């Protein structure tokens, strides 16, 4: 490979430009055309068609389509043909075609023998400010402000250049209100305002800032900003917007990480790779849910059998992850390179797929937070269950007698059988628990299938009907009165639930073994038990059964889904129907029966039939069905034993019930990475060559190698590699990006106005030196965000008034020179965002519930459907008066009140919220039931604070709403409203005022 | 009983007083201008001077009828004689595995016979006897495709050009570009099926990253005065108390604003309460269908228990457009449920005859009434009517079922009025309606054409978001000249 001279300085450019300029003195040079229009795709980084146009050899050598030029013969040169083409072969393919003049310049260049030194053309996009290393700058020295905050010294330089005078400091009441909304997201109480206003010590502001930053509400407030970028929600989104009940631990992690001031590089690392870090800290695992909290399409990923749809859904899924990581941490819009090279930034399509490969082992889903914890709980559970099982089995024998289910399970009737074992009614074949069947094939109805089991005479698939006789025993017993059926049957007659059992509970009782015995007959099935007197007498001694007579008892029910008229159950003794339960449904619950058996040998037959409407879910189960002595002679000793066993079983059940569920979080399921191919035009059905995991080249070629991995690399290696690339101090982006985000929220506008796009399409920094200085402060200050907040909050710039009292007509006034306030000669006034407004209403109304952490509050009615339905409601409960950060966020059904106030849709990442003012919004703040509810509570609070005096109520109300004392005129107006319309109306009015909704 | 009187700006006289008193900030004229362009004055970044129209518009309004669930083109608009010949023969089972349900059955001809109609002689199936009478006003695009076979993403694509949620819907883009003709009603109104919201929910008419003022406002067709959310307080209160409250509110707001001269946002919010008051007066009026004649009620089939609700949606759409609303979207169908009955939308997997039979009559009645009514009132020329679904259905049965699976490969959309040449068909699907064949197109071209008729160049209507100058038509779209009169 030839030595390459990388030209970056403008001096080198002049040289190069000068060289080409000789050929065409009055216009653009050929090399400039190649540089600006060609080498983006035919250069060092991207070699489309194996053609390079960034050096003379490349031009002469050509690419896949042949030589680019014929030296001296422009007419025969492919380059000219392609730039002058008018069909889809035209180059460059994007943007305007080259002008005739430009083509003429290229012609002349070729005809003159392509005069070119040995320098390479450099893609000028690589010179973009954001990719350059952080530049240390000395804080400007100002004679007048020698001890000022460095931030102010940077800003002062820019202002003095433009002749702009900043506004003075805002009043104390303005400052505390601004700081409070900004840092903790709620208004200060009148008491806090008074305390600060009267605190004349020099460090009053500093202490106030420190107190606010130390408040746990700081994390709650600033987590909201981060969740906007993470597009967090508590449901999947898309068509079947199912609940994600375990999403919230991530939200709590963000709150805690901010409150504990987790160093920002750790904040990044844990969110990209926390689950694969060696330390196995459960908190890190939760942090990595950052990759998963965005939308996810259940129908495309899971429900459809179509591989084409699945591939597209997965590609969208990975795109979401890559976009989120790269825009939030690095401010690079790599997603623009999914279908083609990035149109503005030097990001090739290859690099997009390289990043996709980093995450190709990441799937989303519920996962355990901590494996060890789950194992410990499971071990305890299994040990408790083992103990309980032994007790329950003995209890069952003592209290119930001979269990038919146990016999079907291959047991002796006293618990030796195996749960799940069954017998196929159409063949009498034995079925092990794992041998599950659906519809049985080759069923012959009414054929008697004898079994080997001494207790079971035979089984059969019944299909009766008017006058039809069914053989039910080997001895030739005949049954009548069994209805006609579809002669279909599902699975087997089992000890325990059948295959795909809808439920084991009925009437609120869980009948599942081992607590109960469960004999399941899925329609259509019949079984005849052979109750031989001698066998029964072996099971119950004469002492236990003095009368020698037996009774068959238990309960029966329909355990399927159908509420009514599901299936029928029959009990026959010696071929006679003695009890029947036609048309049982789930709503019928459990039915008891008790049947005295005849003396001597007898045949007991149980039949389930389909009620003439198909066998779907026709799960007839006999619960605790047993043969027991008619008049048992239970000894006192036995009774005691039963009692103590029952008690012990109950205690163990209590322990089992109290066992915690292992904590779960909706997060990353780490898998073996799938191979990633470059997709032509982003089309999943047009895969190209395989792309290996890698990071971006534009930030520095050396740095990129950190995350360049081979095809065998694991998911952990890939994500750790990328995290290392992002967190490296050589990577200037993360520090710049987060510093700018903090600045954006403190001033309402970033130093870079596009906080998630630092590329060529984004805004330029208004104060580049300050941005780099702050970024270095962050890197060198242990990546502490709170330190940075403090630095900003202590600046004069932050504390400046937002109110320009001047008329603003003088030509030299700041408002005329810098109307957009780029120079920050004043603080920007802001409207409260949706959540802060809601929280502020709760706060002044005295409703706030400060409970932190845990599952979100649900202010909606939930209806289970194919696509679940969420109807937002205004509830009157302290649970929903928690701060808005704890809202259960439904992705496809945005909250109507908050949405009217520009709460963003969590389908997209939102680095900057819109602030709109609409009539619909004003209707919402005036009339929404939530506002009326809080106005009412506000009124009640005032009455309890100051009693019934209207004037006192007015004063207190304004203090609470505006964080300041009212003027005499305001007191008069407010009192007048209370007296003529009522206190409620004053409260509602205050919550609607601009002064309440805007922060100076 | 609660009294829900208009409460924001009570009497005309006091309103005039109020406007007269805005001496310090904006005068009355300025204030009204602000109201008029409220959205823009208050919106975020402006799209670099693309506010106005790019060329003279033909259409002023759009009424879009959306049939969610997947309307079967081969049973309705797209006549496929070849399918009659193949009827009953099995479809390629390998290709069939690529479909949403993953199982293809036998080819199936239309369940309703096709006939030619009108001077144009275009074909339409007997499912739509009334629309067949309008055929010379309708222009069909038979080569529509979608990039997704799933309801949610395909709905989003048809509405916003993207299969991902979170992009602005067409109604949002149009109102963002053109603003409103009326300050008394929302500029973009959505009339969902009273049975419920369509797949994907309210994101279908979301404004995405555009300012919230451009999102669709849902209006109920129940006839209640409170047709939009929060129009009136959720509890009864005396009109007098409300009036006093509002007067004090605006007094305080004006005082607050007068000390902060640099801030137009504060003025805008004062004005927004004025605008809210207008909504309180106009919305109950527009939703009151009793004002219409009995003949009109009959035309729209208002009394019909099945077709009535959609008839009301169509009638209300006409009333909204008459009053200057820019964009109205009507949903003919709701979200799927797990209930085993007539499907609540066009998603006829199990039984085409049952579900399309039901919905067909509904669409036929309302849409034909709408076209005829607009025409007789001289509104059709300035109102572009669009009817579409998110995708079509397959030319074969879904396995052993009597229904058809989703088909994103081909479907039909049609337009009428607003500068559209009637009685024409553009593009074609293959001989059985499986894939678009001649002039294959996506929603992009439909959107580009609609924007063109509204005087907007789809390539120049852009908004910067996360690194990209976004467009309704993404990087695609061409105006279908063949459909333009």
C-alpha cells in the first residue's frame, strides 16, 4: 500500500488548490470537484466499485467497471461518461448533477494529462469539528472578572466582541423558583422561598444549589430527560401493545445512578454492557436494559410464521438499538447510513452494519436480575415443596381413602402413583407424563380397551345416542343413556391435568396435585374401575371399616375455558347412571357427589362427553374422587395425626407463598451473535457481504480498532469493545454530548442546538471553546455530572434575569443584536414541560405522594384483548398522585393530558421537546378532570392551612402558586373571586396562569 | 344534570372589551393574526421558509377514508378474470409460507361478481352497487404496495410513510404546511369508528416530531356537544363563576406578559384561550347533525343500525370541510379483538363473505353519499377524497379457511375530487392480484400526488429531526400525473 500523506491543515490545502488552480485560474479546480463530489464513496474509507478517486493512481487504475480515465482523451473516459449520464448510472448518484462547467473542467483536466502531485485528497468531512480531539483552552482572562466562574469568562469574551451587555442577576424569588424546577422539578414552598430571601450569607446560593443537587428528587427530575432519549415505556408498542410489567427497574436504576452521581463513563458502560460485566452486580444487569426499553414488535418478531416479516422486524429492532446508543452517547446519526452511505457525515453503510454486528447477540425480553438470587429461592422452594409433598400424601391417604386418580397414575390408591401418568382411552396404552398428545388419531368409538391394571377394567371412547347400548366392561355390562358425541378425544385420562389444561383452578380453589387429587378425563373418554371386595378389604382393615360397606365421593367440574354448556360428566355403577352432570361449564364450579356402593364386587364407570359442541377445552376433572369406608372408624390418634399434618401442611404452604419471586427486569437476553450482512438499500431480502463488528472511523482510526472484532467474538466482547471505544478519553464525543445535554436543560438550549446530532447536519456550537473546556472538566473531574451541574448553576449566566425590561429599540441593545440569545445575555424563560406541570399542580395542591421507586402508577383502565386496550382515567387515589416519572407509560396510547402539553411519544427518541401552545392545550388545562380535581384539593389545602378567611386564602394561594408574595392588588382581585365565585375557582385560575406555567 | 355552557369567553360584548384592552402587547389585529397562524407562531423550528404553498393548489381540503384491517382488492376494485380460471387450484405452497399466516390454500375468485360501470367502463364488484354509480369520479391506483404485512406497521406506513411509529401523519404534514382556513375548529380532525380505535391507535394521527398542534383531534360522532376531549369542564359549574375566573385569568396573564415584552409565547397563550372559547362555540354546532335535512339523513343511511355510524362520520366530515377544516380522516373499522364474530374491521382471515359483506355495505353507503353530497354542493372540486387500506388481501384462501390472508404485495386505493381525473385507473397488479406489476408504487406516490393537488411540493416540505430533513415521502415519491385532471 502506498504511503499516504494526510492533509489536514489549511496550508496544505492552499498548496493543493494552487496546483490545480494553475490549470483553470478562474473557477473551481478538478481536484476540488473530485474532493467535494467523488471521494466520499471512492476514497480511503469507502471504495465503491473498488474505485478510488482520492489519488492519481486510483484515477488511472480504475475499478470494477474499468479505467476511470483515458489519459489525454476525455471523450473516451468513463469518468466523463458517468458524470454526464442522464439515467440511473449518473454519478454522483445523490444530489445535483455536476454542471456543464464542472464537467468541462474535468474534461480539460483529463485532456491535459491529469496534472496531480503525489498528495491524496482528504475527505473534508473528516475535518468536521465534532470528530476532532477535545482542545484544551485557557480560560480567558478578564480584568474585571478575575474571580468569575470560568463559564462566565468564556461567555463574556463572546459578548464583548459583539458589544452586548448581559442582564443583571435575577431576583432571589425568581432564582429559587428557577433552580427548584430545573434541579428537582417542583416549585419551592413559600417557606423555602422566605428562607432563601432572608439568608444574607455569602454562600447562600451555593448552599441552596448543593441542597437541591443532594435531594433525591434531583434523580427523579433528571431521569426524565434521560428516559426521553432512551424512549422508555412500560409497554411494547406496535399493534399488540402488551404490558412490560418488569420495565420499571431500569427507570429506578437511572434515578439512583443520577442521585449517587455514578461517574458518567460508568453510566455509559453499564447501560451498554452491564449484564455481561464480570462483576455480576444485579444493578449493572438492570442498567443494560437501556438497550431494550424502546419499542418492540411482538407480531413481527414472534407471532407471524413468515421468515420475511421476521427478518424485517429484527432489522428494525437492531436499528433501534444502534440508533439509541449512537445518538444518545455520541450524537452521531448513524441510522442515516442504513440504506446508503450517510448523506452528510463520513459514515459508510459498512460502518452502520459494523455497529449492528456489535448488538447482533442482543435480544429483548424479561430476564432474571440475578441468577444467584433466583437459584437460592428455587432451592428453598424445592426443599419446602418436598417436605410438603410427603405430608400431603400421608394426609390424603388418612383423610380420603383410595384415590382413583392415584390408581390411574399407576399407584396403589394411596399416593404411590406418578402425577401426570395416564391411559389412552382409545387403546388403553400407558402414557408417561412427557408423552403428551393432542387429538388422538385412529379412534374407534365404543371399542372396549382392556387394561393390565388390576383396578381398571377397561377404557373406551364413548359415542352413545338414543337407544344406543355401550359396552363398558369386559364382563359385558351395558350402559344406556350416554349421548351421541363427535367421537373425538384429546390426550389421555390422566392423574393430574391433561395436555394443554386450561386451568387447575375452579371456584377459586387450586385443585392441582399434590394438595388435591385430580383425575382428568378430556371428552370423549370413559373408564371403568373394577372394585373387587377382596381388593378393597385389603386396603381397609375391618377395624377401619366395621360395616364393610364403601362409599364413592368427591367433586367434579369443567376446567376448560367455556363458561357454560361445555361438556357432560356421568357416573355409573354396574352400568346404571347414578349421577349425571350434563352441560357443565366453568361457571358451574365444583359439584360434589357421594354414592354408596353396593356390597360385594362392583363396577364404577366415569364418562366425559362433549355436549355436542366439539371437544375444545372439554376438561372434566374429578377432584379428590375416592373410595372410602361408609362408616369409618377413625381413631382419636388418627384424628390427631390428621390435624397435625394439616396444620404442618398449612404452615409450609404459607412459607411457600411468602417466598419472594426472583426479581425480573425487561432487558437484554444475551445470545451468540448472528452474522450480519450489509443490506442493499437496507432491504433485508438483498443481503450482501458479511460485516464484522466495528465502531466508527471518523473519530480516529486508531480508536476504531478497539471495537474491531472477528466473527467468533462473543456478545460480551462486542458490547464491551464498543463501550470501551465510547468511554475512551480519546473519543471526544461522549463528553461533549453529555455536557451539551446538561447545558441544554439548564439554559433551554444547548451550546449545540441539536443535542443528538453533532454531525455535519447538526448545528455548530455557539461557544466551541467553552464546550471543550466543560468536556475536559468532566473527563478530568472523574466524570461527575453533579460537579458539572454545580459549575453551571454557580455561574452568573445561569443566574441572569430572563426579563428584559428595556424597551429594546436602541440599536445597540442586546435584544436587537442577539434576539435569539445565542450569547446568553439573559437566561431563557421556559414553559414547564408536561410532567413538571403535573407535578407542580400536585405539589401546590398538597397532593404529592413522594413514594420513590417500584412499579409505576397506572392511571388507566386495562382491558385484555388481542391488542390490549388502555383507557386513561382520572383517579382519586394517593397512588396516582406520585411524581410523573413513576407513571406506567403506555406506548401506543399516549396520555391525553400530558400529550397536549408536548409530552413526547415514546416511540421516538426525544433529545429536545417541542413547546407548543394550542387551543386544545388550553382546554385541557382549564377543563381536564385532573386539573379540576387538583383545584379542589388545592382549595381544601388552603382551608386547612389558613382557615376560612378569604383574604388569607388568597395570600396563601398566590404564594404557593407563584413562589412569591402577592401584590395588594392581586390580593384584592383574588379575594373578590373567592367571594363571588368560590375558592375552587381561584385555584383553577391560578393553575392556568402564565406565571404558574412559565419559569422566568 | 350538569350545565355545560360555553365558558371561556362569555359574551360578545365583553369579548370586544377584552380585545380592546390589549393595549400593551399586541393590538387586536395582531392578536387575530396570531390566532389565525397560531400554530406557526407557537411552533418550534420553522422549516426554512417552506411555510407557504409551492404552487397554486387545486384542492383545499382532504377527506381520507381509511379501511383498516386490509381491504381485499380482488373482491372489490381490482378485477382479475385470470383468478376465475384458476379458482380452486392450489397456490404455490413455498411462496405461501412467506405470508403473514404462513399457509396458502387454493386460488379463489372474487366472492362478488364484477361488472363494468359508467362512461369509463371501469370494473367494480357488486359489493359496491352505490359506489359503482360514482365510478366516473373515481381514480384507482391498482399497484399499491406496503413494506409491511403487519397491521400496525402497515397502518403507520400508509399514514406517515414509515413503518415505524413516531412519524408525522399526512394530516399533520398538510396542516403544518398550510395551516387552517378556520380558527373556530381544529385544523386536522379524526373521526374514529365508534367501535374503537384502529390498529396502532392514536399514533396513526400523531404529529410525531412536528409541533403538537398538528396532531389529529379526535371528534366523537355520538352527537354530544362535548365531541372533543376537555371541551367543557368535567363537572358542572356556574357560567358566571367561570366568566369571572376567565376574566381574572386573562387580566393576570396580561399583566404578567406586559412585564416580559420579549416573550411572544406568553401572548400566544393568552390568545389560545380566546381560540379555545371559539372551539366551545363551534364544535357543538358542527357535530349537531340534526341541522341536516331528512333527505340528507336518508342519503347517508343515518338510521341504518349497521351503516348509520359510518354515515354519520361521512356527514360530519362534509360539515367540517364546509366550515374550513383542512384535513379530515375517517376510519371505517376498528381494532381487532379476540371475539369470534363479525370482525370489527376488514381483516377477513376466516370469512370474507361474512366480514367484507358486512363492511362493504357500510363503506358503499357512506362513501357514495359523501361523494354525491360534496358534488351537489360544489365542494368536490376543492375536496380531495382518498380511500385506502393498509394493504390488500391474497388471491387465495388462507389454508382451509374461507378468508384471505394479508397481502402487502398489491392493493388498490382510490381518489376522487380535488383535481383528480375521474374514471381512470393507474398501475396494475399481476393477473391474479398477488403482486403489483405495472407501475408498482407505495404510499409515497399517493401522498406526493395529494400534496401536489394541495399546492405542495412533497420534496420541499421538510422538517429537521435527529440528523435528517424528514419528509412525508421519505426519499421517494412521484406525482402520478395520469390521475390529475
